[in-house]
């Protein structure tokens, strides 16, 4: 639904105001908007991949 409203994932991650994300998703918009805010702020854990293994991204520390 977000891509239909805002064009692309990159546009959402970089430019769409957090309030617009929250408003576009009535059921879980707050959680998605919080995740986008954390990614923008660099407040995520990233474990790079190696030797053909995928890396891991963790947005919330309780995951």
C-alpha cells in the first residue's frame, strides 16, 4: 500500500514524512514509521554477510 501511495521503497526510506507513513497505514503505520525513522537515524544493527551468506539487519533490539 505504501508503494502505491508514495511510488518507491527508496522514496519512502529517504523522503516521505514519518507522519504520512503513519497515516497511510491505519493498522500498523506507527510501527512502520518508527522503523523508517530508525533506519534514517542509523539506529539499527547490521551484521554483514560473507562467503555467500546473507547479512542480517535488526531494527529493534528485542528481535
